[in-house]
C-alpha cells in the first residue's frame, strides 16, 4: 500500500496511459510502464508550446472503494482547450475510460481513507510531429500519469498570504480560460517573486483595466461577504475551475447560501469576511491576507484554520469526494 504523502509532488508509479494520434485518428491506447516521452527535437510542443493538461483526483472511501471526482467535467474542459489550441479532441468516453484504466492499474497507491490524501491524476496532450512553420502539429500524444499526494501548501492546513501582482496572468481574448501549459509558464517568474517577498501566491487582476480580481496562478479565488454571501469573481479570462463550480453548487443546494458570480473590484476586498483559493490541487485553501503593495486586507480565520462558511463548504466537498456525504448525481464515479 502507499505510504502517507504529506506534500504535493511527483512519484513514479508503475503504469501510465498512452494513446497516439496519427493520420486523423487516435489509436486504441495502452497502459505503459515507461515514464519517458521520446519526441523529435522540432516537435510542436517544444517549438510552439502546443500542449495542454488537466488535473483531477481519485480517493478511497471508508469502505475501501476507489472513486474519481467529476471526470466528465475534466473531459469537457480539455475538449474546449484542444479546440482553442487546434489540437485533436479526446472523446469524453475515451477520456473517462483512460482515467479508469490508469487509476485501476495503480489502485494500491491511492492513500487510504484513514491516511487522507488522494491520487492526483494528470492527463495531458502534446504535439509531437516536427514543425518549422507556425502551424499545428499533425501527430499528438495523449497521456495520463498519477501520483499519491497530500496537501498542496505544506503538510496541513495553512492560512495563506497573497500579494497583488504587477504582472498579468492572461491577455484580453487570450487563453486564460483554458488549461494551456503556456499560461503556467508565464507565472513561474512571478510565483518565485511572491515567495521571495514572503507570500504564498499572487493575485492577478483583469488585464484590460487592472481593477477587477481574477484568480491566482494555480487556483480560482472565492470570497464570503460580511453578510454571508458567497462572492465568485467572473471573467472571460478566468479558468473555469471544477472545484469552484462544485463549491458554488454546494453553497446553494446544501446550505442555501446566496451566491453572486460577478466582477469583483480590488477595493471590495475590504468588505469581505473570508477568502479562499480553490482548485483540484488546492481543494479549498484558506487565505488570511492579501497585500496590495503594502495595503493589507485581512480575512477571518477560525481555530480550525478556516473561515466559518468556507470551512463548512470545504468539509462538505471533501466529504462528498470520499463518500461520507451523498453526492449529487454523476459527481462521483466508481473505479470498477
């Protein structure tokens, strides 16, 4: 069985899934024991960053069953990304079947219910045929690997400090709303800058006016107003987080919380009681402070490390993911 993983990193597991696209079609796909990818030096992924990925998780329930959380939404989001990057779409049924295959093959490495943690699943696609002109590749690899993980930020609940960045995460009408590798490459410099300044992450503003809150480098942001509403920043350049969409549904359907999905001005931070970062990796991580060039906005953190409302939402989300709380139809998929 897998040993407990407190951090969030790569561990080589026995199997990964690989399928190749050539002559206009995907092959049947196989499970492989080879973690290495061999491609031409002029492959489009190397020359023009033609690559995209997804992030998702599998869990063990109290009864020892392996389950996966909302893989259909990952398949749909990857489809949208592939269309935008002129890459061939992986059909949803093939995507979900591939996820099931690779999770089942590595099932002994899913952390147990008692340990906590999860099996992080990384589907990705790369253009592999050689290119010189700036054109899409004609051949591709779609692969899925996985790794047992724990908390994304350190070894436990850790209220985070964020800084407002001087850099933009996305361009107007650009690729901010898809999960393209190039979006994350541009954030590396800024992320390290935040760490050097004593912060955990950056808050990016809208690229057109730099007055509205967008998201962080690796997760969406959500807020709770002082009158108990869930406030969700809305923009065409924000990645549509599956975790965020799930939390919005939980807030409405499980707690009857009023939700506002709208543009959020930077100065509104002073009106919010709670703040959190949400995503597959971050789950729902509490934020205690956002600094705008020295002006600090502070948020409520209870004894358990979360704000009151966001703590309830996180507990319900994670309870659904591991089978402790009844899930809405289709949210949890058994790994047969």
